[in-house]
C-alpha cells in the first residue's frame, strides 16, 4: 500500500501507466524488496463461442472440491 500511495502521489495522471509502474517498483526496491523483472506481459482473452454459463460448468469441474474458489469464479462471471 505504501508503494501505491507513493506512486499515486508522484504520478497522479492515470494515463502515464509506465511512469506510475516505475515509481511503484522504485518504492518497493527502496524498502528492501528484490525485484527480478519489471517487464509488462500482454494477455488477450477470447471466447471462441464459449458462453458464460458454459464457463461456469467448466469452472465447476476444474475447481470441484474448492467451494470458495468456485463461488468467487461464479460471482465474477455472473456480473
């Protein structure tokens, strides 16, 4: 939270994502965190015809005995 607050103060413009990101990790490094990598990763979603109700069925099978995780996934998909 300290790093977030400091980065928000240093880079208040939300459109300067890279500057905010660098300020955030500068704070973490200054308080002793060891940062191995600062690269961004790009993730893309695509459904290929999978509907939300089908995704819930898949999540049910995959998360079987983890009811809390399943409830979180279901509530997220239903929103």
